[in-house]
C-alpha cells in the first residue's frame, strides 16, 4: 500500500476509507502537507528547475547535514475540535469491511506553517511562486485536498492564509533566505469501531410505564 499523501484532482472521486491508521489528526495534517511539498517543482528565470532537497514535518535532528532548498511543515498553536455538525451514529456509509466502521466524531482544524529555506534570493522567489501555485492547484475549489492513506484513507483540506519573507541581518550573514506560509488545515476526527456483521439494534420490552432493555438482536 502506498503510504504517501496524494493530491485530489477529481472533484467527483470518492475517498476510499480503510481501517489503517499510523497517526493522530494533528500529525496527519503536517505529514500530509510534507508529502505533498516533496512532489512539487518549479523554475527560476533562466529555466533552472527547483525542487526541495529535503522536506520535514518535524524539526530535523541536529546531527543531520543541512541541504537546501528545504521545507518544514509544522503545526502552529492549538488545534480546534468542532463537533457542531455531527451526531454520533453508525450507518452503512461508515462501513469499511465486514465488521469495522469509522465513526466520525468531529472536524479538527489548525494552522499549519510551511517554512522555506534557501541560500539565494532567486531560489527563494522561485520557491515561493512554486508554492503559491501548488497551494491552489485545481479550479473547483480554493486551496486543495490531500488523500491520507496513513490516516484511514481520509481527506484533509488546506487553504492558504498568509505569507512573509523572514529576513534579518543575522540570516543575511549566514546566507539564509527564508519565507513562511500559513495555511489552515482541516481533517475529520474518527474512531474505528467494531460490530458484528449485522446492523446493531436493541429489543425493547415495555413493562408498565418503564422501558426495559432485554438485549441485542
């Protein structure tokens, strides 16, 4: 199974949900975006192709040699759970195999920051343009959707919010040319539940004014 996030380019295609999960919802958003950044490319004036030499979804270990251009997709601030549109319940549309269902609990929304690191001004210009294009790649929506095979096969949505060049005297001396994007990411929060291969229901017997649950059938 391919465990890399992929861009959704067909507005009619339905997600294929699975029981497979490696991460929590917060990590699903940053890992998915890092996977996507690793696939994009662009050019600078003169035709030089640009790609990220390294992409991370957590800070790189200190002992790793730095390579440029590089990108980091990290979470920013607290994420918010929104359950206002959901009433817990199980239906056939939630069924993913004989006995397993995905119960959607809420939506999880947070800001994801993408830091771009390069060593020259021309490369930074090209990287920023490359990301601007990649963050609005389709004509049926603002932003983009990624399919996450490592998070139940669910889909995350991202919308670009802001960008900034992060220059200082210190980074200029070190020959770092940095830019930062902020995106809003959203992904469903689900729980895998198991039921027998029959629709769960209850048998109720009335006794006077009270209702007594006798058992499942």
